[in-house]
C-alpha cells in the first residue's frame, strides 16, 4: 500500500519497479496534518477494494471465470 498525501494522483516516477503491483491511496490531507485516523481511513479503503491481481472480471473479457 502506497499512500500519497495532498490528493495529487501522480507517482512522479517514484520507485517505478518497486510499486508495479502496489495499491495506491491518495488522501487529500497534507503530510504535516496526516494522523492516525487518516492512516486508518487509508487502510479501510484498501481493505474494501476489489483486488484482481492483474486479472480482468469475466464480464469484461467475455469469458467465464475459472
């Protein structure tokens, strides 16, 4: 999980190889104001994501899932 504060939704070539399969969260709070409740909110968003590990849902590719 990579958290980029300030709401900026670009990675600026930051650790491209290391974050190839990472999940990103972009909270709008600035770093000096980032506290534990913000971190817990990021974890909550991560926990409720649909993770496909590079796969495509069956509805999109026209085949049934294995």
